[in-house]
C-alpha cells in the first residue's frame, strides 16, 4: 500500500515521503495515529507537489539543525550538586536539569530529546546524546561538581 507520511516515523521514513508499507501496518498503526494518509490515483499528483515543497523546507531545517548540533557538540555543561560520601549525589541529574542548563546557554531543546544511557548519580564527567533528528544525534558532556 502506498502512503504519504505526515509525521516522522522512526525506522520507516520522514514526513513528506511517499513509501510502500503493508496494508495491515498502515490501517492498524499509521492511519489511527494520523501519521500517514493513503495515496490514491486522484491525490498522487497533489502529494508529489507537497514532496517538492517539503524537500525545500527540509534543506533549510537541516542547515539550522546541523548548526545547532555543532553548537551542542562544543558545549560542556557544568552543574553543582550536593555530594555524599563516595562521590555519589543525593539525587540524580535528570533530563529536565540538562534542558535548564542548555537554556542558560541559549540553546533550546526539549526534555524528550535528551537521551541518557544511564542515570547520572556520581561526580565527574558524563556523556549523553541529544536527539535533534533521526540522523543527527550530537554527543554532549556534562561535568558534575561538588557544591
């Protein structure tokens, strides 16, 4: 079944793409969540025009996103927290704390874009990724210091 993606679907495609998927996947997953619409002979030309417009917009967004990725990559965040014995924190550093640190640096990211491999519960230098798009995931560092 040929569908036009309205939103990015991980491991399937990005918004504005016309792809072939199984009819069950389309009717049971994509259509109920309003992630895609079916391409018919009548509306295929309309979607082809939308694809061209979307490609131009994606180029602009891609350059802005890659500039943001470079800025994030070269930013080292520092946070001070109370530390117990053994260099362990009294609490963990959350994604919301990291978003606040980025905001202080003038970088706007959402909490769901922060991907922590494990909880940050110790003093020292830790790495995490920021998911800007399906292909851009810059690595960033946060240094946890004693208060």
